């Protein structure tokens, strides 16, 4: 259960700041769906707007990484951070951006391998090889 109120569309319509962000979410995503994360952030309209603008800059604006790669990175970080909501929402976004079952399987294999080797190297406190030092 949420710790904050999730705004309805009617409530969002009544607050011009929230309405503007919800309208932009719909337009950007070409969907009428506004997910619960944004509905919870609506309780703080300034944070809602700032978070949406930052997310668009990182996840939507053209860049060196393609949209599917960005989603896969988001899923990996969300997994490490234990954010089930984000794992689910960004897996759905990755599928919408063309992720296949085979790609998802390979992705999970890489995440699992990284988690295993990260855990081992951390437990053993292996020093970083000089050849791997950047800068």
C-alpha cells in the first residue's frame, strides 16, 4: 500500500501544475496511461515537474545510447537497488521498445553473473589491477 495519496485524473485536472505534467507524460509516451509513480509524486508538484523533466532528459532525449539499452541499464540499477516497481515498469518499457524474450534472458544472465562476481570480488577485497585504472 502506498504511503502517499495517488492522484486521480480528476484531481490532476484541478491543479494546473500537475495537469501540465500529466498531459506531457501522455503526449511524450503517446499513451493515455499515467502510472502510479507520477500519481504519487503529484502530491509535490514541484518535485513531480523536476523529476519528469530530468527523466525526459535522460531517458527520452536523443543520446549516444539507444532507448532499449537505457531501459536495460535502468532495470539493472533498479534490481541492485531492490526497486520492484521500477524493475516491472522498465521491463514493460523495454518490451515496448522491442526487447525480445531472448534478449531478456541474456540480460538476466549478465545481471546474475555481475552480481555473483561483484559479490565474490567484494568479499575477497581483490585490489584493482593497474591496467584497469582509468585516468
